[in-house]
């Protein structure tokens, strides 16, 4: 069994890595995030919400990094959960995503169709995530990360930040999915002559 990825998967992975590189390039300096002189108590609830909105727009990539760090620390502190999650991801990759479509999965002298393989993996995923402590671990670590981000967003005064709403609109890791603006391609556009 060859583990070479299909051209479609390779294209998707290339797009994902390019989007990730563009997103990381938009990261703000960390010293700007932790500038102690910029912290103050908000005047009202609406002021706190406004601060949080502006800070999330400005420090979006930094906040995603903090969430990822909290999630990684949580998983590293629970090695069995990390092992189970990595095993689940490996099962999806080997048994479904990286397996050539023309080569059926054969286990114990039984041939499984793609649909049977997918439903088996979905069942395994539901079991591993929701019926073990991995689901609660992931949810609790994401909630802790969101709590850290919200606390920072409320108490960090965004008055000294340069916010360009047009530049920030449609940016971020999920801008391709949500239909945000995509930076111009580096390849020249085709010109047609009539």
C-alpha cells in the first residue's frame, strides 16, 4: 500500500500552508500585546465589549496562537489523551485521506468500501472524542484560552492601536472559508483579446 497523497490532497495542503503563512505574517509584535502601560479598567460594559472587539480584530493571530498554546499545553499534560488524538488523526490519514481511491481497504480478508470506511472512522471519532475525556479536555482548554483572550481584550486599551477596518475585514485564518478577500495571486491574470 502506497502512502503517496493524491494530487487533490496535495493541492489542498499547499493552499492550507500558504494561508497559514499569510496568517502568521499578519501577527502583531508580542511586546505590543503585553504592553503593561496600555492596560486599564473599562468605563462600562459597552466600553469593555468595544475594547474586546477592537483587540480581537487587531490581535487576531496572536490570540489564535494563545489558544493553540493553551490547547497544546493541555494535551501535553495529558499524554494518554494526546496519544489517543494523534492515533485518531493517523487512522483518518492512513485509512481514508491518503489511501488511493482505486485501492479498497482490506482488513481481515474483508473489503471495505469508502463509505463503510468513512462511517467506521466517524463512529471511532465520536467514541474517542465524546465518550472519553478527550472531548472535555479539548472543550475546557479552549474555554480557558477564550477566557484569557477575553480578559486581555477587556483590559487592553486599544486607543494606541492603528486599526484599519478595511484591511482587517476578511482577513484571518478562515477568510477563505467565510468568503473574505483573498490577496492577489502572484501569477499574472490571463488577458483575452476580442
